C-alpha cells in the first residue's frame, strides 16, 4: 500500500511542479489518466479450483510521452470481485499509437508485479503481463480492451494459482 501511495505522491508532485504549458493539448510530455469499466476474472488455483466471475475494473496511469505517438508510464490496474478479492497489478507499460499524430487506434502492453488480497487470507504475489488495444473516441477519452495474465506464488493458506483478466474500460488521459 505504501508503494501505491508513494507512486501517487510522486506523480502528483511531478504534475504540480511542471509548468502550465505541460498540459497544452499535445500528447507529448507529462501524461496522467485513469479509467473504469468491467472485467471477467478467471482464477485457477493449481488445477484444483477454478472461478470465473465479473468484477469492477479500475486503473491509474502516469508517465511521459516522448512523442505524440508513444507513451511510457507506470500503470496501476485493479479488479475487485466478491470471491477473488482485490487483484492489483503494477505495470511498467508502453503505448504506441498507429497514427503519427497520436489519434485513433493504439496498442499497449507491459510487465509488472501482481498482488491478490483476500479478506482473512494471505497475500499472493507474482509476475505478470498486460496486452491490449484501444481507440480514441473523443479528445482525451478512449475505450480500451486488455488482457492481464499472472502466475501467483503460493501463500501460507493458498496454492500456486493464476489469474487471467479480460477487461474493457473507459479512460481519460490528461496531456
């Protein structure tokens, strides 16, 4: 939790310290955004137990765009469900817009650490990957679909498991 708080503080400090011209409407420089939507979580606990359920999907993104068509960022993506609990994924990611002006279709992906928290259970941690595609629907707004996959190490009370999450989110990006 402290890692998330530090990341949010660092990104907020960068945005506040930047000159006003940073958010000039060009997709270049500091970027900050987030999104909300739905996800289908598939949780597999070592082949002995599988769960497939709908969940709330949220994300927060902050980073830098060295050009109008390329972004590098830190992404915190989470899914919350009743039975799986909180599935949190901290990703170092990149986005490539297929149009040189940074509009229209884009592809994105990244690697990172995944965490699964369940009330009255232990924390599971693992490495994972993210891949997706999106499309701008208006200035600063996009719809994106992605797939998150992770293998989680066994905890004190749980077996080695994996999670696949198919997500669809509506996103806002300040640039």
